[in-house]
């Protein structure tokens, strides 16, 4: 069982991590001194700091004030918009490649038609001479 050292009223106490998490979740507040005295905490734990009157989050680099809740809906909308833009760009690239390929085929056909027309013109020119 993982234990956590907590300073309560100037006395260090070992508390099972689950109990500590339950206490923090139930009470959801700590003073600066309680927060700083606690050891063995893991990143991701959130507490209300009653000294600063702010919600705080423990990150791998230390405690950070939570300034706002993440805007999940906005983030999801942006992800969807980015996904659509990427798909549209891929479709556009495929269409451009197809158009370029079709354009080459059209140019070949035009060249072939021009050759055939030139051959017909030459033949009709010979027929006129006779």
C-alpha cells in the first residue's frame, strides 16, 4: 500500500494514499503549508488552495494554478475543422493530380487530332491539284 507523508498541525503523519485522495476529494482543500508538506503526491491531483483561494493542479514540474476549465467543446470543434480541412486538401490534391493526368491525355488527343487533320488537309490539297 502506498503511503503519503502529510503534515497535520505541525506533526508528520503517514496516511495511505487512498485515504489522502479521499480526504482531498471530500474536503478538496489544503493550505499552502499542508500542500507543501505533503510528499508522495502524483501529478494530476487537484486541490483547492485555501490560502490563495485558487484551484491548483500538481504537474510534473510543480503546482500550477488552474486559471480556467479546458474548453472541451472548442477543442473538439477545432479538431473536427482541422480534420475536414485536411480531408479537403487531400481530395483537392487528388483532383489536381487527376486533372493534370486528364490534361495530358487531352493534349495527346489534341495532338493526334491535329495530326489527323493535317493528314486530311494534305490529302484534300492533293485531291484539289488533280
